[in-house]
C-alpha cells in the first residue's frame, strides 16, 4: 500500500510541476479580477431615516431587519426628514436616505442615484375641529396658528410653494416649525390650531391623530389642481373606512395631495448593497396600502433621479436565479466574477496545451538521462580508458539506479528498452556474442 501511494504521489508531482506555472498565472489573474471587480460588499451601511415615530424611522427599521439576515448591519441615522437626508447624502455622511419628491433634482445632485419610488407621502393637514370649525382650503389657514413641519424636513419648503400659489403672504401668517412630537402635543393642548405632516400612513403620529376626537383631517378639494401645478405632487384619496372599518373611519373619502418617497444612494455605495436594498424594497413595498394596490410599488415612474442599474435589473427581473438557491455572498461572488472567469479560461486554454508535452518530457527524461551515462561507459570501453571489470561494476550501479525509477505504466516500454540496452552493453563488456533474436 505504501509503495502504491509513493508511486501515485510521484506521478502527481510529475503532473503538478509543468502545470504549476499555469496554476500560478490563473491564481494571479483571479486575484487581479477580484481586486478590480471588488465583488464582496462592506458589512456596514448607513441609512438616513427621519424623526422619532415617523414613517421613515419605521421603514428604516424594517430594512435593517431584512439586511441583517444577509449579515449586513444597517446603521440608522435619525434626521429631521427629507431635506436633511438630502444634505447628508450630498456631504457623503450617509450611504442611503429616504427623500421626498420635490426635495431635489438630478441636475442638482448628479452623483446620486435612485433605487425606485417606494411609497406615497400624503400631505396631512390636521386641525382642531372644536366649535364646528371646518377647513376646506389652504386660504382658511391664514387666520390660524399652523405648524408647517420641522426645519430639516421637506414640508416647510413645500408648504411655502403651496401658500404662495394661493396668493398668500407667509410673512403675515402664524407659521411655526416645531418637531413632530412637540407639534402634536401643542395641537392637542390647544397651543396651535393646525399642523402639517408629509408622511406615509405607517407613521404612529398620523395614525394616532386620525383616531383622536376633536382632531379633523382637511379634505383638499383642489387636489387635482395642485397636482397639475406641481409635477412632484399627485392626487390621492383616503378611502372611507380604510383607517377603521368597524367605526367607519374616516366617514367619507378624503382628498389629499402626496409626494412620492424615493430611496437615494450615494456614489460610493457598493453595487451589491444597492442590489440588496432593491430586493428588500420588493419585499417591503409591494403589498397593498391605504393609497395603492398591491405591486404598485416600488417603481421608477417619473423618477427625479436616474435609476441605479442594480435597481433597474431588480425591478425588471426580480431576485436573480442564483440568489434564489444559494447564499447571497456565494451567489453575488459568482454573478460578479463569471465574466472574469470566462476570460481567464479563454486565455489559459491555449496555453494549457503545453502542459501534456511538458508532462511527457518530464516523465521520459527520467529514463533518457541514463543513456548519457550508458554511452559514456561504451566510449570508455572503446577508448580503453578503463578495464572491463571496472566498467561492469559501474554498469551494475547504473542498472541498480534504473531499477528504482518509477514511471507510469504507459511509459514502461521505454524503461524496459533502457534495461535491454544496459544488458546489451554488459554482454559487450564481457566479450559475449550479440544476443539472438530469441533473446
């Protein structure tokens, strides 16, 4: 058993020696391709969300839980809202962030890319409905104390555009910019008369205000007109009973305007992370909601920013085939390295044809190199440089060494030919006649 193993190892060494340069070349090319393609993403990414108890915070937590399943840590960066998120992306302080439509454009932020529209954020205008007060338009706000959102959100800028479109002077209105939670407390305590949110219905504050007695939601009768005037707005309807069917809340359809929230990514985010976030958006936002039917989101309709290639492929084809059956890291590595692997194989295949001749030369050289010593013995005999007895002893030593040669069976005929030639020289040294054909 030991002899067979030794023979097998010897054959393996004969094969590896000529193949080693090509293996080293392939390894070097693979390392170069890995360095250039950088297929594996970092394990940590920062996502700008929004204020406490906001829809952005809730969605950020959902993304974090999904990506944690792939070993990616999503660090949530609280902010005042869309405007601050956009500034954080511009300064490179975060990798991704939720941004409302109308907050910026691709002309202003050429390096940013979108992962698709995720959901709509209606403009919620809540007011105290005591003493039968009813607000039917923005012009009715000019006599009230109104909170138009915190400074870091996109709501103040949006409200300024809408107020000016109604011919109102913001300087003559009682406008405040409290943060969401203090603004809700002030509304409930009667310190302000109305407040404005731009948030998805997942916001806990929105859901609480919709169910609070004495607090009404303004029905924006001119929602279609606002959507025609401002390209980043769209008319939406809060259906009757959608908040609570048992209590028929709201008791009638409520017309609103809404912006569309986009997930923006900075220029240095790894493509694999963009793919992961795009796949997570499919799982999180494709269901039905208060303002959309199932599978309406995510989408790329009327996007203000160019769509990232990874997001475009995900929206078009869904999860790649390999990632459906393999762990993400392995599937991602194969998907990003397959082209490089193909090029390396195409390069090495022609060069690989040299390996068999080199292997054959190496094996045969283990036999042929002894012919030089055998010929030297013959030349010494012809020149009379040594006695026949000394040359016979030298020939016996040569034959002993040849007997220890291990070569594959396919080359055994050459080994036996050498041994026959050694025997032929021994006969000559002993003065024997030339062997017959039978010998």
